[in-house]
């Protein structure tokens, strides 16, 4: 079953943007997929990338191979590959990354360690991605609300 976040609802039906669950898989398998690549894929190919598992070593390799073959089929060459972090920060429930803490404080929110620990790895991943200066982070505040990190 596919897990989309509420803050992604404006594009998940069309999959015109790369959803967070696919971004997580990209970081897991070490592929830098550009939006231009994503937009070349058919709707069914995008759905496969959403649904395809990418957790075990075998699944990660199969995902990378499928994705790279797909990109090469459209672009004539595979996508750039990135180093895979053996200890990605979204799997560390004990340490709130500095960029997340700073971005949250810009929004007037202090994330308690126990709240960070209570998040799923995919929620932590989303906050990390949305807090980076290179990412369009208009969804950071909606994500904080969705993950109940803003106490109303």
C-alpha cells in the first residue's frame, strides 16, 4: 500500500511531482532522479516506482536497476548516482538534525526529542528533505501540522 502525506494531496493523483515515498527510495538506492526524468515516465511507470519495494538489499538493487533502465530508456543514459549514507539521519530517532531544528524554530516550533522519536522514519525523512535550503519548503509547516508537532 502506498503512503502519501496529506501535504502532497495537490499532486498525488497526477503524480506530477516526485512524492516523498519515492524520494526516500531514491536516497536509499543512491539515484539522483531529476523532475525532468520523472515527467518523461508514463503514469503507470510512476505508479510502479511508487509501489515497488525498496527496503532489503535485494529490493534496493532491483529498484535501482529498474529505475536506471527506465531513465536510460528515455534519456539515453542512466541518472547520476549518489553515495548511499550507511546511517541516514531519518533512521536516527535520537538526534534531531540541525536543519530541521532551525527550520522548525523559524516557524515558531520547538520539536521535543520525544516527539522526534515518535515519528516514523518516513516522517523524519520528509522533515529533513523539506528543511533543506535547496528544496522548495512551503510544505514544511503543513508537514509539522500533519505530524502533530504543532500543538494547537
